[in-house]
C-alpha cells in the first residue's frame, strides 16, 4: 500500500502519521512515540507481513536495540487496543518472521478532529514547521502595529526572553551533564532492626527494578545480580564498578509502629557524587503505594517518562501473602528450594489468586524433583494473569525439559521476553533453547542480553561458554569457563573436562577432572583425592581415569536403593565414560537406558537433550540408533 495518506482510518481509530498521534473517537490514545511509528510502518503495509528486521531498521534507524524492545512495544499497542474494547487481533504475530496489521484501512484527507487539549494542539502545531510558518497559533499574541508597547517594549521583551532562554538552556545543559545515567543498579535496602526484614529489603529493590525495567531509556541491572550483595560489606561505588553501571541506588528500610520508613540515595559511580536523596514514609498496609511513590520519584530524578495512566494491577491485596511471597523469592535466589516452596505455598493459602506466588511455586517444582506438579502450577498462574512474564518463562522451561515440546517452548519464551524484556531468566532460557536448536548466533545474543542484566552470574557465563563450545569456538569457550571459575571462587567448571578432552589435551582434561572431583572436600580428603587421581593418571594415563569413573557409574546404575532420577543421571554418566573409552555401542546403549527412564518415569536429565549439539558425541552421530534417539527427543 504505497503512498498511503498520512491519515489512516481503521474502525474507530485514526492514525495521523504526520503529527504522530493515534485518535480514538476524537480522543488521543496514550502511546509512546516509538509505538506510533511502529503502527505507521505496519499500516503502511496493511495486510502484508513486515519482518522484524524491517521494523527495527525503520523505527530505530539510528540506534541498536534488542529484538525484545520491538516485542514489548507491540505488546503495549495490543494492550492499548484491548483496553479500548477491541476484541480482534489487529497486530498478528507471524512466527519467526514478523508482524502483520490485519485491520481494514481507509484514507481521508478531509477528516477533522475535535481538539480537546490545548497543550496537545500547541505541541502539534509547533512541531509542524510548515503550519507554524504559514498561520498564527490560536491563543498566541501577535506583534503588529497595534501593539501598545511599541518598538522599545519589543526590544525589552526580546532581551528578557533571550536571557531567560539562556538561563533555561544552561540549566538543561547542567542537568544533562550532572545526570548522564543510562544504566543503574538498585541495591537491596539495608534493613535497620530485625534481620527477618532482609527479604523485604530485596523485595523493595525488586519492585523498583521491575518498574524501571519497563523504561527504554535506562538499563536496569536485575534483582538476581544485586541480591548477591545483600548484607555484604562492600561499598556501593565498588559494586557499581563491578556491575559496570553509571549509577547505584542504595538505601535503608526501617519498620516500626506499623509504619515503613525508606531512605534512598542515588550515587554517580564515576566520581562518587550524591545525585539525589529522598525519604518515604507510609503505613505497612500501604506497601504498594509506597513502592509506587519510590518508582515515580526515581523515574522523575532520572528524567524518564513513567506511565501513570490506567489502573495498576497489584500482585495481591493481602500484605501477609505478599510478605510470604517475598520470603519465597529470597530463598529461591539462595537456591534453598524447599524453604522457598513452603513460603510460596503459604502465600497461596492466604491468597489463592496470587498469580506471582503460583509462578514461583511452579519454578520450585521445575527446579526440584516434582516436575509433574510444575505444569499445573504454571497453568494456574497464567489463568490468573495471562501477562505474567515470569510464568511464561517457567512454562517455556517446562516445555523444554519435561515435554520436549520445542515449538511450545519457543512460543512461551518469546512471550516471556515480549512481556518482560528485562527478565533475566527469559533471556537465559531462551538462549538455552536456541542452543538446543543449533541456532548459535541467536543463542549468544540472548545469553549476552541476560548477562547485561546480570553481569556476574557464573552460571550464565559458563552457559555462554558452552554455546561457543557447541559452535566449535573452543578458545572463547575456554576463556568463558575460566572466567566463570574465577567468579565462583575457584570452583572448577566440569565443562572444562569435555572441552579439553575434545581438543586432545589430556593433561588439562585430567587437571580439570581433579579440580571437579576433589576441590571443596575437607583438606585431608582433598589431598588424598588429588594424590589418588594423580597417581592413577601418571601410571596408566587418561583411559585409566575414565575406567575408574566407568566403574563408579556402573555401580550406581545397579544400586537398587538409588532414587530413580539419580539412576537416570548415572546411565548418562556411564554413556559419557563409554564414549571416552572408545566403546561406541555401549555408549549408545547407555543413552537408550537414560531415554527409557524419561519415557517410563518422566525422569528429567537436563543434560540429555544437548546430545543433539554436543561435540563429544560427534563419533556417534552417523549411527542409525543414535539418530533414532535424536528423533525421540524431537530435535
């Protein structure tokens, strides 16, 4: 639809692409500028698919943005349509391609709008240079022969306006110079008094992080990244440098006499300057209003536009349920899964319609040994709140590792990123999904986005290294594995063993294996472990070490008292040792045994699907039975 008029009508909407405003029944719709521009491109090609690449090039021509930004803006447009009562899907997602505008578009140059807002009208007129030059603005005084002040008055007015203009410009320049914040870390609030409020301190920070994460103009470090600093004696500026951000927000939380008192302080990392400080007081039963006030004031200080219109959906109306939820989140981040699950369950008992608590419980089940209970829990979360990004991310994880339903996994993870572009787990798990499908460039991009939000996650750095390993970029993989080791206080990454073994570096593979097996034991046991392995390697070589572990895994698969999930893991470990010993058929048979436990008992081995891309199984790929195993994983 080339050459389409600047006024585009569909239903009761009129899109003015020239003045960049969408009207609904003569009222402007509250959309951001980028969203108007997206609509303009989509309606320009009405009925045709517009690829994501074209939309990014047209709307963000002068800057680099993640694809998730595009998805988030499309989601906001759809939500605006839904809130105005539009039942049909005007913007249709075309999987793995882009979007299509489905509404019927007509054009009319004669459409007249009733302007209800003088401020909006004046802005539109001033922005339109041609109109400003050709006709006067309604309500603006004109300078002419009849003006009573005459030329001297005019000169005085010009002098005053010019001076005031330079004053404002100077202030604006100073403001920009004083506040070049494009990235921020909100640290957990330090609780004054009871240590039981530690989870609440992180919860307040998380609420502020979530709010700022919805804004395009500032990168906000994730809660996962900052929570590891809770109660650590590290200076805020040092944390800011470690996280590579422009500014850090620190603060204190005090609870007394049924009231909260929060003090916040914004520090610039480059020179330590205090940019702002503020204090907030509110009663305990108005915790959400307190969090809103903190978010609004922070956005204002950062000179960011924060959406205030529309009704705010609270996660729950029950403060006690919310406190149990915060405790669940706190312990989940510490990987104390059973305690986290108990708190999420308690929150749900108090408020059965608490969608965030259901999503948290689903994550607990997915990470633990109750995967069969994870799916009903996440379904309940999405029934209560279909727009909950975390629930979609957990569902994507479940679809990957429980159901091996790869298309459903991709849909869920895409939706999670669309709803929460700053969700670490959404980008992380989407990166893992892309790696499993052999889409390594996309996988690296997703994992790097996750690391922007959580720069010091040893787990994700190692996962990024594994993606490079899958792509046969062994040098980069090694560097990332070693970086992960340094962050995790020297704990060896077992993936180094596979990397070095694949490269034929037996000595390094042995050293990495020794680190994995022996480090962390009591000092005398660690020394004995290292000596035994070293003696075995020196006397008989790498195959003798592999044989030792073969015997270990062989004894485990025969142990009738071993839990079913550990038996499945033992069969996989046995397959790896058979492969290292050059016993291809035995390796394939052990992989079949692992697969059978998945089929019969729904036992999850998170490593198993990676056989589709892991270089250590290259020698087995041409075998028909191995190919049959791959088909059963649906990869």
